[in-house]
């Protein structure tokens, strides 16, 4: 009998330990993790899924050129997937990553990561940070990934993706991004097909009113995503189809400015 009691006590303690260890596994990275970007050559955030998901859209936004030693503000945006909360890991091939107060980021081993999973605002989670260019000219790469989680206490159903690498040209003299924009341009949305969010980039050659709308195949207006004055230069916006209760299918987006109009096709797959 004494032997059985001891075994029951051991099994009870083992069960408690298993639950604790399992919980730690699920929550181990709730306060951030680094070394998960393409810079490290790892498999990414596979604790949130075995492979990247095209349902999650992660992008790095900020200047494409700096002068040596210059500091500028950048951001990583995460949309799509379950997106009850989101986290990120940001790295740079050279230069220094810095914190912006209230951004929800922390420095860890020379990289940036979330302090805790961050809630979305209007379908997007944004992490802002500073970046200081190195003391030598050349091309620098900013890397990021983002996880979109259902925040249910485990990793089941979570998704993640890498951001497209952001190339920053570091010059010895100042180069104004806006100054080198000499033509209107509407880029193909990325990703495409998408679900539910995609990003659209465009360029304008002067300060003027810009309209960007989405239409169905019959020419009916589905969404007006830009209708405001924009400064000369490159711009980017996220389009979240989930806000408009769209069905899967082919749609068109059209950019209209003074003296320029362009239309491109996008594909929404639920």
C-alpha cells in the first residue's frame, strides 16, 4: 500500500510538472524572442506554425535611403491571420536598431522584439522603432517577421510570416527619397492572391489629391481606401478585405491623380 501511495504522489507531481512545462512552452515567447528573421537563416516562428502563412501580411515601412549616421523612424505592420494579438522580431544587417517609447518593443541581443503580444487597431498591429545608419556607405537590409495569434493560451491556430526585406541605401551625402520620384506609378499589390490583407504602393510626382478605390468586375465601387492630399513621393497602404465582407474573387483597384490614372487586378481568396 505504501508503495502505491508513493507512486500516486509521484504521478501527481509528474502531472503537475508536465502541465507547468507545457504551459511554459506555450507562453515562453510571450515576452518576445529574437533570432527568428531571415538574417539568422532560421525556420522563423515555427512555434506558431511549421511554415510561413500567406494569410499573414508583414511589412517594413520607412525611408529607403539615409546618410551615414542618420537616425530615422520605421515601423513593422502585421495584419491577417487570427490577429487577436501579434508579435514581431526585427533585425538589421548593419547599423543600430533603437526603441521608441510606447512602441511595445524591447532590445534583446542587438535585435528588437515585442514586450508582450500587442492588440490590433483597425485590423493592423504596428510596431514603431528607430534605426541609425552605420558609419560606412552601402546597402543595409532590415529584416522582420510577425506572428498573428489567437491568444487562446496555446499555439494551435496561430500563424506567422516573414516581411519582405527592406533595403536601405546608406549614402555619404543626403538623398531625398521624394526628390528622386519623377513619375507616377501604381505597384502590383502584395501578396496577391491575399487573405484578408494586402499592401498597395504608389508614387506621385507632386503634392496633390490622390484617390485609390477598389471595384468589382461589374465596375461597382467596393471601397475607397485613399481620398486625400498626398505629398510628392512613395506611399503605401494596407487594404483589408475583411472590413468590406467581400466574397472570394477578382477585383480591381484604381489610382486617380491629376493627369494620371492606373488600374490593376487583385485576387481575394478566403
